[in-house]
C-alpha cells in the first residue's frame, strides 16, 4: 500500500466543512447556493456568442468585457432549465448529450440535466460527424444540447442514425421553423419557468440516489474506440470531497498557503466534455463557492487571464509549455533582453530546487523578480496563487521554472475512471517533478510484476503499475463487460472484497507516498535488445526547448531510439532573420532544409547528454505541421495520439531506420 503519514495529511483526512457531504451533485450545488447566494458564480464574456438566454434571462455583456451571474441567479436558471427538460420528456436515467465548447451555458445545462435526473453524456466539438454519431448512439441518447447552428447542422445530418426526441441549441439559430423538436435554450428556460413547482422540484432531488449514473464520459481515444466510463453521483461527489479536503482553507494552514474557497476566481478554458475540467474546474469550484470565468477560447487565454485576474486555473502541460514559449518570444526583442530572460529562467529553477537559498541566491532572485517575474505575473492578472496541472506529464524543468517565478504549478494525476483526481501536490508541500501523494480516502498500491529489472534498478522508490480503489472509482464501462472485467484485478488476501482498478500507468512511489509518473504501460518502448524505455520523460526534456515545439519518441522493437519533432516556427523565424537566412516558404521544405536540421540537432545533442546511451536519440525527422486536435494528432485534452502520428509519418520512420 502507498501511505502518507504527515501532519498535514492527517489534518486533511479528518477535515470537514459544509461543502463536504454525502449528497448528489444537484444537492451539492444548491447547498452551495444557500451558502453563497449573492456571490458571483460565473463570469461570461460579451461579443463572443449570440446567446439565446440574453438579454431576457441575463443581461448582455459588453463586447470584450465580462458580466457576472450570482449563485442565486445561476440557481434560478438551473431550476427552470431542469423543469424545462422534464417538460421535453426527460426522465430519470435518460441519457442526454452536451455538444458544446466550454462556456457558461454548458455548466448550467449540465446541472439542470442532472437535477432532472438525466445522465449527461459528453461530446467534443472537435469530433467528426461519425464520432459524434457514435458518442450519441452508443449511450442511446434521447436528446442533445448543442452550442450553435453549425453543430445543429451536424446533428441534423446524422439524426437518421439516432433516436433523438429533441435538440436544444444554446445560441440563436435560423431555419428549422417546421421542427417542434428543435428549440433554443431560452425556449427550454421559458417552458420550465412557467411550469416550475418548488415542491415537485425538491421531490425530484430527494428521490435521487448517490448510486444513480450521473455521466458517461468517453475516453478520449488515444488507442482504439472510445469507451463510455460510467460515473455515478457518488463517484463525482467523493472526488469533490477529496479535492476539497486537500485544498480547503483548513485550520492547520497558515495564511500564505493558497487554498480554494469563496474568494477563488478561476479561469475555465479546458473542455468541460473532459472529466478533468468537469470535476476540477466545475464541480469543485461551485462546491467551494468560487467564481468561474469562461475564456473566449484557448487562443484568447493570455488576454482573458489579464482581464479576469484569476487566483487559480486548471490546465494541461501543453498549455503551460505554450505560456513559457510566449514568455520567451516576448523577451526576444534584443540580445540583451534574451540574455536577461535566460538568466532569470536559470535563477528561477535554482531557487525552486533550493530548500534554503543563501543570501546570494536570494539577491539574484529578487533582481530577477524585478526584471522578469513581476511583469510575467502581471500579464497573468497579478493575482495567481496557484496553477493546477493534470491530463499529462508536466516537465520537471518547466514546473521548477514556474515555481521559482512565484507561479507554482501543483501537478496531479488522474483518470477518467477515477472521476478523475487521484493525487495532486498539496499547497503545503509542493514538490516539482512529482504528482503529490494520493488524496485522502483513495487506496493505492503498485504491481511490480509489470516492470523490468532495469526499471526497478533505476527507480529511487518502489515502482510498478498503479492500482486504485475508492468511492471515486468507476465500476466499469457502458455496454463493455469484457473491457470492464480486464480493467480490474482481484484483491490479495487480507485486502477485503473490493477489486483494484488497473490504471495502466507506471508510477514510482517514494517512502512518504509522493508519486512520480513514468509512462503508460502500453506506451513503453521495448528495443530489440530488450531494454525498456519510457518515452514521456525523454519528450519532457524538450518541454522548455526554444527550438522544438512538439516531440514524439519512436523505437518499439527497433535497435535504437528516433524522434519526430515539430520545430518552433516563431523561434525559427527569429533565428533565420538574425542570421540573414532565406528559408523556403513551404513548411515541408523547411522541415527538410539541412540548415534547419542542424539548428535543431544542437538541441537534440544537448538533451542526449543527459540520457543513458540506450535512451539517446540517434536519428530524427522534422514535421512541418503542428499536431493539434483538429488534425487528429492530439486528443481534445492535448495528449499525443501516438498511433495516429505513427501512421501519418510512417514513411519518415521507415526512412530513419533505413527501410525507405
């Protein structure tokens, strides 16, 4: 068993407050409304959407500015929408899809559908028509809430393969006047407002069970067909309680420890269709009485940070890498400013790694703060107390950099099947490069049988596949009994009757319970020599690279390691301009330009020096196109779709191994 026995963890395990309870998700929300009624619950940006709820239900926000919805106002919307959905025929346990980007109405519709007794199934807006059809057909969805006219057209194009009773559109739309089964969200609100009866509504909530299905969230599909993970109200509520205990303003904490509570203002921009943002940026925040501001898009996060001035935000490693790349670009005005920035980066990392910085380091850090860190923090609004990272492995170098600048990133670990948070760095004892220890009320242990003797020899602590159980863990997959059976393993003698969920992740555990991520078990590279190599840590070495924007390591069943790199185009342009180089215009021609290859090779050689010989990159090829969710090289949560990358660039891989 992985155990943590520290004073702060004992305080976490025993902590309770009104936000921590054994209630369904709707009850959790309305209880928070009772505590936080006049406080701001949501901020929405004007000029972004043609919202059907404005201006009759909510005032229109000025273009480019944010307007607020209080908890009381949000509760009124949720109640009316819930009754409106019931008027449309939604009954308990019906599956209803939400097909929209992250926005205010996503959250309102989610809580309304849950209040109506429905099971919410989520669909990414990046999904193709065929993927959308599957994500609605597999759970037998009776209806869909979609964002706008474009997504409505997609649904109408596939509805012949579905059994939908209604489609609700969040924004205004034109056409379909002859369809009484297509309505705006404002129409649903109006129906519900007219039919609302407090006694009946409260009766629905009272009748709900913690063990009823709250949501089906389909795995993002880095391999194979997505599986619908079944998550109950108990699963979500348990995870909210667990996260609240770790980040609450507990009596054992000093004033300088960042916490989550009614004073928290968070910026939400990750997909709410993904369980990470759904729990961490949605359920946890509303239980805490926090304010959630919705970014216009991932492309406007930098501007929205400056406007919203959040105290907290949840994100994925790829976004933090982009933020760092933007910092570096902004410092590229001259050789002097670049040198100062790189010096400040080194100071930040040194400061983060030091337990007790001496007077010299403190002086350098103070100077770096005046010259660099303070302006960086101001561009993020000047109020950030902590960032939270999940959904992938965060480079230790990057984590140390942010920590040293006074913008700590609390990295954690989770899975869709665990609703999702398993561990996270506590605000009392942040350790960059780790995932923190498991949350209270989560049991964890390692199965060492799946790792090699080399991996065991190189690990500082115990290492193996992480096995998990607890009230936040799913009981399986929708209509996939075989997948469910293979996902669990029986307990050992003396461990009770509850089975263990196999995470599929190789994790190392220190004696005090802090976890270190190695890689997905299925993604381990096995060279033809028998050496096991985790690609993630090698790829993480390039996370702070100036010259390489994206990296993927290759080598399974091969003699040596190779890599595919997407160069940083902005850094490349600066380099070419300074060296008066005339590069080709076509991206693919740039990728094969020998001058560019040598420019990247310098970075690769530097990384190779820190790697064991069998881990070193012997060959590489440059890719002229960024990997994104749009071209299906990344999942919507920004994870590499390795299989897709391998298939797309098979010719380049064959070439690296001399098989062209």
